[in-house]
């Protein structure tokens, strides 16, 4: 499926997302740096088991992406939402969240993000819960990998 948004093309799908484009977005966001060659495959493999994904293109350049894991019945988690820095604030991120929520409009949606993104998600209709009452339990494997010299 292709959609058009402010002169950009939005593609839906988890197949054929180029690893080098994902890596470039992650580097731009500060999520990746100096990825060893043997790990670069992960940038395309992350889509293999994702439930939904959308990528945004300006001509042949991927400028944004979002991917979701869901049971497709009751719950969904937004994992990676990233927009190239020069396109942030243009509505692309909000549009991607809207497209995702349309896939499961009556389901419960979650995202694990830093507090500097709370206002963005509130604009998208998400509630920021009082974490003193509710919380997310997390194990960050990337921290352990870094300690062991794998990142």
C-alpha cells in the first residue's frame, strides 16, 4: 500500500526495508553508531517479526519509519518511530502513529519512550501515566551487550 502525505510517499509493509536506510535513520537519531559489519543485518531483520511497519520516502531516500509488534486483537506496541532530523516537526511522526492506530483502533497501544517524547505522544492521543502508580518493567539487553563489548 502507498499513501501520499505532503509530497512524500508512505509505504506499508515489513518486507524489503533496506538495512542501510534504517541504520542511517538510527544514526541520525543517536540510536546507533559505528555498527560492526556483522551486526548490520539487524537493521533489516527487525522488520521480519514486526506486525506492521510504515516507511516514509522522499524520492529514493527513506526519511522516517515506524514499526509495531501486536497480537492484532487486543494490544500493540510501537517500537521504533524515527524521523530524519530535518523532517521532525512536519507532522510525519504523528501521521505514522495515526496509521498504526488505524490498524487496531479499539486495541490498547503502548510505547516505551523517554520523557522528552511524552508531549508528542499526548498529541497523538496517548496518556502519559503517573509512573509512581504504574510502571514498565524492562530488561535492557543492549546495556548488557555493551558491558560485554558487543556494542
